[in-house]
């Protein structure tokens, strides 16, 4: 304190301009200026204490303190702090990290349009933004804005180019024809049928003028000699790609369009193989790879057997059609279904196993390992291994994306760069977006990159925290203590990994699947160590399979999968929650922005993620649940009637559709309709006397039900049976494409099969404030059609035609003399 001047004494630690030294001195110097002591402050309000003796601050004092703190804030200094932090972020490369974000924004904007744009405007936008970015290089802020707009336009253009490049011919209407084609792949399904993907060569009886190029059909049985590349023929029933089962749900025609599948269906009888013809070189190579996959899958099934064999085949070669449905459902409920789909987890385990084995082998030769970059050798071998794994797994989109992500990290190791960085993740995302832009709007891309970004960001933050800490050397302890400490740390790391990845992907899973797995942390903690061992055994079996020495590894792999199935089944039975209903798209957007900020920012600006995260949580329920759902073929109508029950109009309904509707409407039980015979007195009830929340009552081609709001729903076979419902119904669904509304002076909402064929499935909402429960409707497909919906206008139902009937063969009457 000796170095401090009088001014410092009077400016700091003083009360009413008097220094503490003068106030508390025993004697006052004679030459000291007279001082005035501060006036005594008023006594504070004495607040009552709670049982623990804690005295809470009064609300008035809290507000006053907050005002004083805000009054001390220097807004110019705060503005400068923001500028300094933003400059630091830019210097650290956040601009490059945001490139995939802007690309994805352009892609999402393209796929959210109501009409297909022409190709010239995106090209013009990209060129214009590129020129503006070059011109504005002397103005950093303006330059950054134009660069962001350039990448948004580039993502938009990439999506447009992919749509133009796909140009998949889609079947417009259901038809039966004799099909001849080349088998691309063959999968044995859990129900005993066989699913075939076929490249169409020709059609006959009738010959299709606009035949799809590739179809996916099922058959009861196929010839034993049928393999990939075989030519086959058979009479098949082809079905046009279907749309979403409800608005805002998964669009099958969108996926079919970008997968090149123009139709689906089934064989009427069993297909037969025919004499082979000369095929293109690419087709021969693809057939050879597919044959190898089929033989490996059959070999694994034969040695392992049962559902364990099916899962082992799925993990090694990506063939998972034969896994029993109950096991798939148990894994979905427990949040471990990602184990079945070949993705980043499997690629990382394969690459890690190869690198571990090679580094261990090189360690046996210390002279060689000390003189050579053995780490790079191991990384190169791991890169080749995951490339082979990608090929033999069928090159599905999820595996392709995971391969790109991991390949970037392994290449970074080859060039002496850090592998697990946000920059490498950004490079992977850019490559995936430019190669397959349509994946951006799918759940696989969103959940995969959200989880990876969260894990990389958390790992970077933890590394910075560890680097700033000064830790004392760990004292030597016993081996048991060392092993237990490592085990606890490993389990803790696994738990944190599951928590971080699960938190980052939870809202995306709820948005796409309307389900949540509350016990996923427990399931992943219990299963992931087993999966790691199983994948190690799978890699070992693949390496030893050419020498016929794989059976011990496959046997142990089967035992590990048996334990995994048992654990997932046990946890699934005790999972308290599954369906959670619909959430708003605003919530997903807010959480996505919060995730981007939290994972990419390195300064205090990451705190900006908090308001977006809070806004996302507050808007989760900012959506309205439909009162009635209608399938696009008008066959199925569902209505929640309270108590977790969902009333449907059919005894045998489509299982996939009803399961999706149950999760969206948070229903647990399906209530089947009650059918009455003509003249049954039990049905002689006035429609207005139906109790609110009643199931469907059906008779004479007319089904009636009453919504809990009081609205009456009617489902009629044709216009004639629908006419009586005009007097009392609020919603009438007519399962007839040739019908039109029979209600001229009614407030009832009439939906025909032709409207549904044109616009897809529908969600109906009743106005609770209206005395007549006036209904509004929302369709899944908007017009004008995008390329993946163009086929809808050509179906018989969309054109108002009745179902096709084969002409009956004329009966030839023989003359009496001929008899």
C-alpha cells in the first residue's frame, strides 16, 4: 500500500469521500481537513427466516440491485467486447465451419418450396453472389454477408442439380404386367418372403409406355440359382410410390425418387430365371460384389444361426431384412437401433480395430517402428479397410456419409494433422451436402452430424479445460486400483458420450419419429461395451474368413449378440415412455441454431446459444394435434377419442400407418369399429345421440363416429350412401374416386378419394370455438407438384376413374348338334 498515492486512497475504499484510513485511525492528524461522516442509513427491512434460518432477499432489494448492475454496464464496452470476440472467432476459422451450415440452409430452402424453380435463377444467384463477394473484399463485414449468401445459393443449386440428375421415372398408376429384368439385390425378409431389387429390361401384356427403370418387388419364393446379375421374368403387380402417411411425415415417394426406385409391388406367382445375356461392365462388377455379399451373409447365418446370425450379417455386410420385428422394436424403444444400421459407429470401430492391431504388430519390431511413421501406415490401412467395408455393406447412404467423415479424419492423420476436429467435420459435411443434398432433410444426416458436432465440441472444451489445469503426478498405486480407476473413467466417458449425443439428437428424433427413449442412457451403457467386442470379433472374422478360420470369432460374436438382445429386450419391457406426439418445426429450428452456436463458437459468444435453446424448449408444444387423420387411399380414417384410444374404421388396417398415427396422436390402443347387419335394431340410434368420443359404428356402407369435441365423422362407400350424412355430419369421407360432394347446402367438409389421390393423406382440424365444429383440412402434398410427386396426376383415382376391371371373356355357346 506504500506505493499508492493520496488520490488512490481517496478514490478507493472510501465512504462519502473519506478514506478508510482516516475513518478508522486512532488519531486524526492536526492538518487533516474536517470530514463529514455519512448519514446513518435507514434500517433494512427484517425479513422472516425459514426453518433453516435462511433469510431471503426482498423482491424490492433484488430489483434495485439488478437495476444498479445494469446501470453500471458500459454498452460501448460491451459492443467492443462483441467485436473483439467476433474477430477472435473469425481468426480461429469459424467462417469455414459455417460453410456447411449455409449450404444446408440453401438445400432446405430448395426442398421447402411449393413449386419447382427453373435452373437459371439459381445459376444467376450463384454468379451474382460470387461477383459481389469478390468486389466487396475491401469491406470485411459486407464481404462476409455476400459469402454467406453465395454458399446458400450454392446449396440451392446443388439440390436443383441433384433433382435434375436423378430424373427417376415413377409409375403413375397401379398395373399388372409381365416384367423382365436383371436382379440387382436379393434379401430374405423376416416374414419368409424375398425382397428383390430389379433393373427393368422390358414389360409385356401390357407393354408400359413409361416403365420405371428400377423396381423393388417381393416374392414368396425364388429359384435356388437366382443371384445378383441373373435375368428373371414373372407376372407382377406394380404399385406407384406412395406419399406421406400424414402431413409432415416421411415421404416415401421423395426417398424413392432419389433412390432410383420407380415402383414397388409383388410377384403374382414365383419369378423364374431365364438365359443370361451380355451385361455392361459396371453391371457385372456390381453383380460380383452383390454375390459376394450374399455368400458372406449366408455363411454367417449358417455358422451363427437365429436372430443373432441375422444381426451379425447386418453388422458385417449390411443385410438386415431378416432381423425379427420384435428385436427391431425393442432396439428402437431402448435407443440402440443405431447399432444395426452401418454408420459412423461401425466405421470408427472397424478403423480403430485395424489401427490397434497394426500398431500392436509394429510394436513387436521396435527398430522398424522407431524409424518409420507406423501411425501413418496404420491410418492408411484403416482407410482401405473402411473403403472395403463400405463396398461390402452395400454403399447405403448412411454408410457412405460415415465413410466420408472418417476418411477425412484418417487423411488428416496421414498429413500430420489433428483428426478429431470441427474443421474435419465441416469438410465431411461439405462433401456429403454437395454429393447428396437431399440427405440434409432426412433424419439420418441431421442426427448423425448433430451428435458428432456435439461430441467434437464437448471433447474440445474438455481438452481446453484439462490443458488449463495443473495436476500433480498420480502416485503409484496397486494394479487393482489402477484397473478400477480406468474402468470407472471409461464408464464415465461412455455415459457422458451417450448423454451428449442423446441430448443433441433428442429433438430431431422426436420431430421425425415422435418417440423418445428415456432409458437409452442405461441401454447404451450396458450394450456398447458388448458391441465394441462384437465389432472387434467381426473384423477378426472378416480377416480370417478367406482362410476358413473365422468360426471361433463368429461363435463368440453370436454369444455377444445373444447378450445384447437379452439386455435390449429387458430394458424395452421397462421403458416407461415411447410415443410423445408432435412438436413444432420452430422448436427444431431454434435448437438447431443453438447447437450450431454452442459447438462452433470458442469464445464467450457461445452463451448466445442459451436464448435459442430456451426458445426451442418453450415452443416444443407450439403445434396442434390433428383431430382426424385420413390415408391417401381413403381406406383408413383414424380419430383420437380420449383415454389414449384411437378409433379406426377398419378391423384390418395397415400396421405401419396405424403405428405412425398412434405415435403422432399419443395413443396406445386401437379401437376397432363395430359392424352391424342391415336391420339390426342396435344401430337404430340417432347420429346426434352418439356419445362424444365414440368409436366407429358401421352399417350398409356408412360408418359414423363422434369426436370428443362433438363433431360427427362419416365414412361412406359412395355418393349415394354419403347423402344422408349431409344432414348431421361435420366431416364426410367418400371412398370413391368417381364421386363428388352430395351436400349442396351443408357446412360439412366433404373429402373424396379423388382429392386424396391428388393431394395425399390429410389431417382434419375441428374449430372448438365454433358451434357447428366447422372443419378445416390440410393435405400432405401441395400443388403444383415437385418432380417426386408428378406421378400422382396420372393415377386412375386422380383422374376420377373407377378401379380397372379386366374384361370378361365371352362365353361361347355351342350349337345343340356340337353338344
